[in-house]
C-alpha cells in the first residue's frame, strides 16, 4: 500500500527576553528607523544565558506533541535543524530526546542553515514513506545570539532566538498532505554567509576569537540577489511539479529574512501580499526555526483551513535553498 505523510501537530517557543531596536541603539551604532526601513524588524527574542538550543527545541517539541495528541514515548524519529548546536557533538537531537523523554526515538541533526526546515520536511517524509517509521518530530531551533558579533551593526540587528516543531505521521495515500518539494545547493558561494572560524578549516584560537572570526559574517548584497533568485525558482518549480496554480496557494510561508527579500520573492512567484505570511517584525531572522514558528502561529491563530495549500520556501548559507508544498 502506498504511504502518505501528514502534519499532525505544530508547536513553537520564543524566549522571554525581548530585545527591541531601541535597545540596540544603546549597544551599537544603529537606529530604529535604519533597521525598520531596511529589514522590517522591530524586535527579536534572546535566550537566557542558561538556555541552550536544545532547551528551546524541547519546548517547541512538547507543544507540537500535545497538539498531535502524542506522548514523547510515542516518538520514533527526531530530527533537529540548527546552525547553533549545543555542542559540536553529540548531535542536538539527542539533547532534545533526553529533555523530553522520547527514549524510543532515532535522533540526528542536520545543518542546512536557514533552509534546514525545508530539508527536514523532505528527509522525514521520505523516511516515513519507506514504512520504517510511523511518525517523526522535526524541529528547527536556533540560539543565534551566541554566534553574533554585537559590535557589527550589519548582522547583529537581523537575528533572533527561537524554535518551531512539527509532528509528521504516516497515513494512507489518499490522506497524503505532503505534495512536492525542490531542494538545491551551490558550494561555490560558501564564503558569502558563514562563520570564518570554529571548525577544522580554521580552529578557534585566541587571535581569531579576538577578531570575532567565530561569529556570523555576511555579504548582504550578494545574499539578497541569490536569495530572491533561488527561492523564487524553487517555489515555482515546486508548484510546477505539483501541478498547482499559484492562485491556489493560501499561504506562502517564507524564511523570515527581511521584508525586501520576501516582497521580491512574492512578486517573482506571483502571489499577492495578503497571501504571504510574515512575522519577522516580532522575531527577526530565526534561521531554521522561522518557517515552523510561522506555521504554528498560523495554525493556532485559526488562519489555516482543511484543504489549504501552504508553500514553504527558504534560503541559507551553503548556499542551500528549498521549497515544500503541503495541503492542510
């Protein structure tokens, strides 16, 4: 029998502390007007010093499991997408497993930067369709505040901390809600969005720590151009594969990078602004967590109905990009 995949529950978690643009004015050479006009961001959440990425992910996971009517003991597969792991190893999914008590689960993490959620959707759905697993808990979680140079106004204003989670379940083929996806990468652009030091290529030293080489760096204009091109193409290709017209899409749920990128993608794909969901004004760019956080807000806000087509699209360092189409 053919196996389908459906979304059974969503959850999200944002740390309590809120850092506004006005707070940033006191920390770095910037202004609220400059940040708002260029990014659309008003504030972002910042995790407490004692909170690790897995702590954020575990909170989102428990909320998604509750929405799905599942116990942690029922979970068979946990995947975490993050660029801010608790440790280099073990993988962050194992820390989430321990925290929530999902001791039956197979656990691993992936690193596809801001595209991580779109990659997880494809990976988990493919594994469920083999019949080897009946459910999967996928989590995008980031504590980006730990890898920012807080003296660099071009990057520190953009990012926030948070986590989003989705429970996927195997189902009968006629109930399938995971319709199509398009993933891509281009390693020729590894240097335009990356952390220069911290791995085996450039191990951490006192010198490169002093130079902030262990923090995120970005070439904004190049990233903007490539992001719009790759995300727009992936979204259109995914709709083509599914034979779904753009007018049938209820919500475009993009990676929450900035309003200019999102607006350009919507225009390229041909989706009206009132069908594009944005929440980056409240959270900033939460990387792999941004799409599942947005999805959870839509679901809990009653803005998604049975049969609605939802189009996820993301772009991140690597370069990586991806799009998924699901039917609610």
